[in-house]
């Protein structure tokens, strides 16, 4: 169920699921009842109360939602909470989870960092929101995503994104223009003083993970961050 999971500090864990957790998205034509059952199984495996894990309606935008106990699933591509468990779903985009120390406990964030999000600075926006909630000493974990050697794009698109995020400029292993989204994400986080503790492998090259580039009819795996307190 978990491709990678670790306790990052006392009482706080992060994880990324694999294909054995199943599709966790409601927007890919799957049976909603089956998706919700998988989400409950994931919560149980993480030691969470059923229904406590917060998901987003992701739209490749730049909205960052501060989550309260009664906040419904927001239309956003980043969430920040004071300890509420958060999830981000992907199948090639970069799932980023973050943890900082707040005055009243951990400040958590989950970010959907795809090409539009990285180009439009969704990660710096999420870090600002965390800091406005009092977070200090922020660390980030970049989950599995498509790598620069595989993510082929038109030359004009590469130039457009790299003009904003130079670290994203890349070429495929066969010599055509590409974007390195993990490198772009890392560069933005490190420029903001965030320590990147983990970066996962390429989704296209890893059969244990969903990849939209491998098959457009695919599910979504999740990046999670939660507090045990």
C-alpha cells in the first residue's frame, strides 16, 4: 500500500502510496464507492480516524486553502493545516508534502505541483501560507513524479516554463526538449529556505506507481502528511 513511508519527527508521518492502495481519485471514471472504500482502507493503514484525511479538488491552479476541522474538500492545489491530515493525488505531477514547527504544534501542507503549478509558483505560495500560520524550520518531501529524462514537451513550452523556473529546463534521454519538474520544485523550495529531505523516483519508469504518460486511463496515488497527536 505504501511505496514510501516514514516518521519525520515525533508524532508526524509522511507517505506516498503505490498501485496496491488502488486508485484514490474520484474524477477518473472509477466507481465512487470503491474509491471511498480505498480511502478508508488507507486511513486505517495510517492509523487515522475514518473520514479524517482531507483531499482536494485539484485544478492545476494556484489556490492555497487553510483547512479547518469543518472545511469541505476545497477546489485548490495546496492545503495547509494545524495538524489535520492532508492528501494530494498525482499520476506524474510532483506530490509535495511539507512540515513545519508552529507555536501550537506542527503545521502541515500538501501541494499538487504539476507543470502549471510550478510555473505559477504554487510551492512558494504554500510556504508563505505555512509561515503566516507560524511555521518555522520547514522541511519538504517530494514524492514520485515523472523525471526530466522522460517528460517530453514542445520546445516552446520548455522555454516558457524555464523562463520562470530555470532549473526545470531539461532534455529527454533521447535528446528532445523536456521539463524536469522535480528539479524545478526543489529549486523553488530551497530558494525559500525549505529543506528537501526526500525525492521519489520517476513514475513513468516505475511499475508500482500510476503514470498518466504511460496510460491516460489510469488512477491516482497519493502523498500524505499527518499528525499522530
